[in-house]
C-alpha cells in the first residue's frame, strides 16, 4: 500500500472514529468507500470489518451496564442470523453490486437523518425484529448496517442508554458472525487487506479518544445532520463512479464488437478474393 494512501486511510479512519465516538456510526460509511478507491469493494468490506469490530468492542465495554439482555437475545440473534446469510452471499456477488447496494444504503440513511424520519419512523416490535434481521443481512453483505438497525430499534421503545448499549452489542455480534465467514470464503484475499485493516484499526482507536473533545460540544441534532450530509455526498459519489465505470465498460464492449465485425468483414473479403483468384 503506497504511503500516501496509507496516510489517507489513516486520516479517514481517525475522522470516522471521532464521529463514531459521538454518533455511534461512521466507520464503515467513511472508511469503506475510501479503501474502495484502490482495492476491490469486497476487499474493502473485509478490511474495514476489523476496525469496526474493535470500535464496537471498545464502545460496548463502556456502556455494557445498560444492556437489555432480553431485547439483545431477540434482536441480536435475528441480526446475527441475517449477518450470516449476507456474509455467505457476499462471496458470490460482484463488486459492482456490492458498491451499488452500499451506496443506496448510505443515501437512505443520510436522507433519514437529514429529514428527521429516523426519529419518527417506528417499525413496532415485530417489525423491529424483522428490521434487525434485514440490517444484519446488509451488514454481512456490505458492512453498512447502522442506519437500518437504529431505525428498527426505535420500535422497541428503549431508553437512550439501553438503546445505545443494545445497538452496540448487536453490532458487535454482527461483526463476530460475519468476519469468520469472510475469512473462510475469501482467505486468498486476506494478505492484501492486512495492512489497510491495521491502519484502519489504529486510526479508529485514535479517533475515538479525540472524538468527544472535538465534537462533544456540538449540539447533537446539528452534528447528526452534518454527518448525514457527508454520507449523502459519499453515496452520491459512489453512484456517479458506478455510472462512469459502467459507461466505460459499455464503450469498451461496443468498441470490441465493432473491431470483431471489422475483422470478420476483412476475413470475408479475403476469402472472396481468394475464391476469385482460384477461378
């Protein structure tokens, strides 16, 4: 990994850790797109799983006393089941499809945050568990899960402290379930993501320690809206990049087809000339 790119990833991971220390989300949303600028999107998801796990473990340790065991056993298990399915499916899904789903999830989460729908939408208890399974599935598939999980958990009517602790514990379980599947299905790619993962872990841990000092005094609603705006921008840029790449591939395909047609035409003309000469 080039030095400049390592510094870039470290900066993004530090920023993500600082945001996550206050907002509880941001690591996958910021670091995964950053890594995907140079490596395959699926490899980026694999690399970011490590800093995501470390962040959730550290956050959970600080809020563990507020965990609702009853809710966690239900919501956490459904999320873990969804994560397992998504992680197994990831190996057979193209990088472009992963990027597209990731971008859509980012945009939806951002719009929910900007419009305030995240605070008003409630799934109800049954819907919350279904939402937990769905958030776990997308967490296993793309690594992006926080926004949908938070929306689903609003239907459980928990206190702020219990909400944060249970959401963090659920995210930790989702990570613990998906990472072994990634390692088992994508073992050959592990060596090339070790360096990005290590840089990400260092950056996230550093960001967590400075996050509250940097953003702690910013009003929660304004902070959330700024983060949502950033996520919306990243999601939009991912969509633009997908369209550009798709356009280039289409042009290349058309060009190759035209070259093939030209070669076939030349071949036919040569065959005709040879036949005339033989007569």
